[in-house]
């Protein structure tokens, strides 16, 4: 589990605009912007929300 968590943390640190993620609440979203400790996620064409980086459960693509 520790290895998986470390791998996820590394992927989160490499996130860029346009990457797809899954939040811990089960929401799929696209990264709109990256800040030091948070992400702005686009969940629809005209809806963006801020999430803490710790709320990311899975990086679907990107973060390589």
C-alpha cells in the first residue's frame, strides 16, 4: 500500500493542465490549472472547482 500511495503522490506532483483524474468523492474531472497545494478541476464545459491535491484518488492519464 505504501508503494502504491507513493506512486500516486508522484503522479499527482506531475499533473498538468488537460490531465484526467478521479477524486476521492468519485468525480471524474480534467485539470484546468495546478497550484502549490490545490488543483482547479473542470467538471463540465462551464464549471470549474478547486480541490486539494490530497483529494485525488487516481490519475487516469497524464502525470507521467
